[in-house]
C-alpha cells in the first residue's frame, strides 16, 4: 500500500485490526518516508530503526494473539525531553548528549503497555526553553510548509515530524505553549492537558508547576486516543489527580449546539498579523454556524501581566531544577581542572547554551534575597489573579476560543537576536499554563501557505469539552486533510 505513512492512528488501527497491513509493514513504510524527508525537515535527534522493528514485531505477535488496542503497532516519535529506557534522551542539550535513561517515563510505560512502536526522539529547544527549536544545541528543525521557516517550539521536532508524516503521531511537552504553538505553526493538533492529568514522572523538569506532556496528532480523534492511553494518576507524581480517566473518544460528537463560547479580547494582541486575526475570526464564525453561542465581549483583564509573570516563574523554577547538572552524577562533565568548583563552573559553562544560561540567571536573580518579594512573590500573586480571571470566565462559558500565536511561522534566524520578540510568540498560550487549565490547538486555515491555529481553552479536567468543540470544527472544515509538499 503506498502512502501508508500518511494515515492517522485510527486509520492505522483499522488496517491492523482487519489484518490488511502488519505493524512491521506500517513501520517500514513510515521509516522509509522518514529517511526520505528527514534531511530537509531535520526533526529527529535519534532515529531508532532497530528498536522500531523489534517493537513492531512484538505488536504483530500481540495482534495475531487477538490482543490489539488502539495504539498497538502504530509508530510514534517522542520529544527528547521524555525519558526512554535504553534510548538516549538529550533534551537537545550538550549537557545530556550521551545520557541514556535507566528507566521509562510514566507515559512511555503506558504507551508500551498499549503496544506502541517508537521510531525515534525529536528535536527541541534546549531543555524546552524556546519557541522556534533554534535553541537546540544540535541543529535547527524546519517547518515542512516552508523550509525557510521555523516549526515553532519547543516541541518543534514533534510538530514538524507529525506534519510531514515522519510518524503517525508524537508526544510533546508544554510549559508555556510548547505543544500548542508548534502544532499551530505546523498545521497539526496539539493538546496541553490539565495540570495533573498526565504524570510528569520521567519528564525532564523545566518549570515543574507548569510542565505537562501531551499529544501532537494529525487529527482530533487521534488526540483523544492518546489521552486515553497517557492520562491518569501516578503515585510517583504527587501532582497527578486520582480522578477517573474517561473514554475521551466518547466526546467526539459533531454536535456543539448551545455550547457557550467566550472570545477574550485580550488575546487579539497588538501587533497581531491581520490575516491571522481574520482566519481566527472566520473560524469563530464557523463555530457559530455550527450552533454554538458565541460572546465576543469577554475580558480576562489580568492577561496583560501573564507574559511578565511567566518569565519570572518559569526561570525561577528552571534555575532550581537545572542546578542538578553539575557534572557529578550524570551528563556532561568538564574534567580538565584542578578543583571541584572549577569543574562545576566549566561543566555549566560548556554544557548549557545561551538561552538556558539566560533563564538560570533570570531565575536565580528573581529568587535571591532582597529581590524575592519584588519579583517571585509578586509573580505568584499575579498567578492567582490570572487563575481567578479564568475561574470567573468559566462560570459563564464552556470554552474560550483564541488564536494560538499572533503570527504564522516566522523565518529561521528572524528572532534569534531578540529574546523579547521570541517570548511574545507565546503570549496567547502561556496564561493557560499559569492557570493550569487545558487547551487544544487545531488547524484553522492558511495564510500565504502557512498554517494558522485556533486555541480552545476549558476549565480544569474539561478535555472532553475541548475535544468535542475541536472535533465539530474539524469535521466541518478541510484543514486537517491538507499536507505539505516537502520540496
Ligand atoms: N516558549 C516558552 C518558553 O521558552 C514556552 C516553552 C515551553 O512550553 N516549554 O519558556
């Protein structure tokens, strides 16, 4: 069968179940295509050809024994911030270039139990700090819709790979937008679950109170299937909630009549690309045509402080989390010194890239005596106000709809010298992490051949509602069926 790599999880499942194709055949087709386009897209840090075929053979055995689940035998790529036992996990950093985890992340244990097939690990901004994947210590990933453009970040490898069919789906992580923004810029579906829905055990920590793992998929149905697999309580992550995991596919109904949708005006920011605004407005009209009740007069007044608060909170947590990379226990170690302090200093000096150092310095400053009250404590108070904004809005609306990013994908190199410009590309996504609520990014059109994303935000643990609205929109529009030509 040609073009096997182009299919979704649910299409693959059907073929596997009906024994029209084996997992080995599917995996070989995906790998063949991956190797064909990877030289241009550059989405993968590690390609696991050998393991992929071993996993696929095991999946075929399970299927022959009548044991098939929705993910069994379906090839995936995993962001290189998620620990995979026996497979190098680098965080796209020199610091972890040769780090092979001795254990699996909880999400990997779950995918394994469901019979998944790993084809590799994806490129990212170093330690997930960035919005373009240009902060990778190894190489830049390209946007499959225009190879001169960035794929977004930090899960740029996962999003670009999914959009270019290098895998049937991928996992990303999202601290301030890192699943949704690249998904939006690459024209695929990205879901950041509620904080506490998915275990962070085995996710290399960036900012622990904001980080969540989530799926990047070709359509909304696949997003629900991954959520069914990776969600749930884990005793090794005390922030996971012990509440039941529903069958998310049950939410996939095309009926959104009378769903109350709020459009917060603060998300249509100054400097937004007019054509992106127009595309999102057209998408909102579509939701209205589908029977949703849309209120365009919603205000979340503390939104304007979210970016500033995030860039205190996230670096503060990062500065504590990254203190462990001292060259003693694991990772890169600078040995050519006469004393321990110098070794630690040099390890950090040569092991971390510029953006990671910038975050560590910002965070250390914000947490230091004399500045703590003025910066960190104040940012925490702003966090509470932002949360309340959302709580209030969700008293009246089932979901909020916004753009994912103020612009389409920008050119490689365009923002590297201006960190503030780069930080601004997450202005619509990071308030969601601050509040801990879930949000999904779905394709909502194109501007000059580049995808535009629409973000749907819900209250805590309302992933079903997000999937329902996303699915209804997807079924009524052609965007998810479009594929880039990688020339
Ligand atoms: N771009 C944001 C940052 O650099 C978000 C990153 C993320 O979500 N991991 O902090």
